[in-house]
C-alpha cells in the first residue's frame, strides 16, 4: 500500500474498486481505490493509506467511525 496516494485495504472488495469513505465525526469524504487485503483486526472494515486518512481528518486518532459506499 502506497502511503502517499488515496488507497485502502478491504478483505473482499475487488482490487481497483473505488469507494467513497466519509468520516462520521466531521463529514469529510475521500475516494479511495482498493489495492490491498486487510485489515485483519476484529471490528475494522477498511484500512486507509496515510494520505486518505489525512484527507478525512483521522491521522491523529488512527481510527474513526466511517461510512463507505462503493462507487465503481
């Protein structure tokens, strides 16, 4: 996973799938491309790159409650 571009890991979505991720705490959104598998920690659905996490304001907290929508 490249930390400088908007990418994410998901356990089952196909590689290349575009997903809109919205931080539920502040309403900020980012579109990411699935390019990895994971996360493998119970209760987590997506693992965002540092760039994507920064765009939605969750770098300092490390985790956040998000909504996601497959867009392509």
